């Protein structure tokens, strides 16, 4: 497991390391500069280098890199948006050391002058802003970012591409699009979340001497490796039988959306459930039975519009007593009777529950309180728009800080799986980012398969946080395998369960 840090967490880690005598500011800067220089030598071993520096320690890192590259015999020029007189402390000392050793440098006084300073460079080191950047790059700094992105040079960014918010990945205005980002001590959250992830290029994590005791802390965003996921995988054993592999009830579908129930049940089945029961409106029961002969189908009373009727509530509440987990929501629609049914089921059962799609939308009028207050283990699986409605926000607010937004709808018993590029799973005081998935998965029905997978893992005894995290990763990797074979353009939700075995094999290898 690795941790990603916010700006505040990074600053705290560095200050504690300095305060306990583990490192000094000068040591951190020297090692950061050395890591930048090493990245340039590795990825672009020839050609002139331009180092764009700003004020503060990030600029100091750039000055150190320039000196070290110069000492290696590379042609280097520093284009300093802040001259040495505008620097202080370790950054000023780093600039003075580079100048004293003969590093060429200039302070541009116009955008044209700045562009001329980059001419002929085959590599540009972006050392304009550090992890403390927020807001919008303005004035000369905006011109510098534009000049970097307009160049044909190979771009190496220090810590984060300038213009990317360290905590959220949000880009407001201009931002550098790097080929390589050398980030110090630990990945920054903004490098992992879109759109920051698309600006980062290859991410290299450089150890600059901050001990891991100050970095690896509970509550920071987690990045799991395959071993972390492997440790959660329920593995069939010889004494297993269908009753011990988990019994999942899927409450889903309507006359217009029979496919939603089918996709959800397929996700639950392929994830290894011993029994999958599907409760659907009676008019589509034969469709589900025809496609899924291994699933037990319950034909339930329906409304004139072909949605589940509230008359189904008592029967479903009795059925819940005989299963290990329930998935509710895909394709239900927002018929008033169906909404009432959802609200009764969510409130009336203590069985582990996955609340997805229209079951989330059924709480638009009440907000998130009924979900937040539920006593049984619960996983909610909203996309940004659904979470926005539950939290009484707009979608842009959710996307502006996905990590904080997901945490707001989570606690020890309630896990929020916030879907989208780089899915966030938040619950029980923890959060993990899903480093799997691709744009080809942005099609209808993908979330239905995922909901079914989560339901099975809950039924097999995983906690809400564990079930959501493992399902999100396996779902994403199945999508990656599917996109590689079928192309992102041709991948559909109906393909995903066929690629899930490859994802499981990879995790278990």
C-alpha cells in the first residue's frame, strides 16, 4: 500500500521530519533537485535543457537540478520568473550556487522574452509552482505555462505540473501537460484524480529523505497494489457449497429496463455468488429467466407502467431474511410506488445492502439522511450527479473535490463508491483510489455490473469498504482487458463479466 498526500499532509510530513532532525530544508531541496536531474538524464539523455523556475522551494529544486545537469556537461539555461533577489532561504542559496558554478540564466521581462528563453530546448523542467498552488495562474506565470505547452520539448515537472491543484487535480485556467512528473516523498492526490492525472504523464515518486513514519498515515488517500486486493479475495475451498458462497438478492429492472436487472445479476454471478435471486416486475420475469437460467427469478407485482409495485414490499422484506446481501436500484425508475417500495426496503432491513442508480434517486426528496442513518452495512454507488443530489450540491462541486465529497457520505457502516474516472471508495475513515478503468467504460449498464459484484462480496463476508474497493478494482481491470481486446470504442457493459476472470487471475497470480 502507498499513500497519496494533500498539500497540508505533505507540509506536515516535511515539517515533522525537519523538526525531529531527520532532514533539513537544504537536504530536501538538494535531493529533489537531484531527482529532477536524474529524470532528465534518464528520459531525455541529450539536448539543451531549459529550467523554468518560480519563487519558493519548488523554484529552488529547479535551480539545484540546473546546477547538477550543468556539472554533468548538459547545456542548461535557467529562465527565472523570480530572480535570485526575489528568493530567500534555501532557494536563494540554491540559485547562488548554480550561478557561481556558471549556469546560464536570465530573468525575462516580457512574454516574448520568455519564449525566446525556451527556444532550442529539447527538455523543459517545469519548476514554477509546488504543492501549495491553488487558484488560477495569472500574468507572467500564465504566459510561462502557455510557452511550455506550446513548445515541442520534452517536459519534466517538479512535484506537480504547474497549474494543477495538489489536493483535487482540478485545473482552473492553464496547466502544464508534462511527459514526466517527479513528485517528492509521496504522490500528491491531484496527480491521481482527473484532470490532473491527464496532465501528469509518467509519475515518478522520489524519496528525498522524509521518513515513511511521517508519510504513511491512516486517513490519507490509499493506493493499493495487487497484494492488497489479493488479501481480500474470497477463495473457494473444498468444503464450500452453494449456500456458503453467498446468497444475493437483486431488486432491479422494469419493463423499459429489463437489461439492468440482467446485467446486475450477471455481475453478482460472475463474482462467485452461490445463489443469485432476482426480483423483477412480473412482465419481464420471462426475459430474465430466458437469459439467466442459473438465476432464481421472482416475478413481483407491478404498476401499470411495468415497474415494481409497493405491493411487493412485504414479500421482499420476507425474502431479505433468507439472503446475505441485497442489491437494489438498477433500472427501477422513479415511479412513485417504486420509490415508496425502495424507501421501505432500505429502512426495513439490516442485511448488507448495495444502493445503486434509481434506489439512490429515490432519496432525492429527502437527501442523504435515510442512507446515512441506516444501521445495517451499506454501500452506495453514486455517479457525481447522483451524489450531488443527495448532498444538495451541484455536480461541478462534487467533481471539484471528489475525495471530500465521497467522505461526506460515509462512516463506519456506510461506504461511498463514487464512480467516474479514478473511482474513489470512502468509508470507515479510509479512502482508496481505484487505479484501473478506461474511457471505454463510459457506457450504460457498467454500473449495474459493478453493483452486482459489490453485492456478492458483501454476501461473502467482506466489510462495505473492502467489498466496494475490491469490486471497483476488478471491474476496472476487467474493463481494461475488454478495451484492449475489443477497443474502448466497442466495449459494452454486456462484455464486462466475460473479462472478469482475467482480472481475478491477475490479482491472484
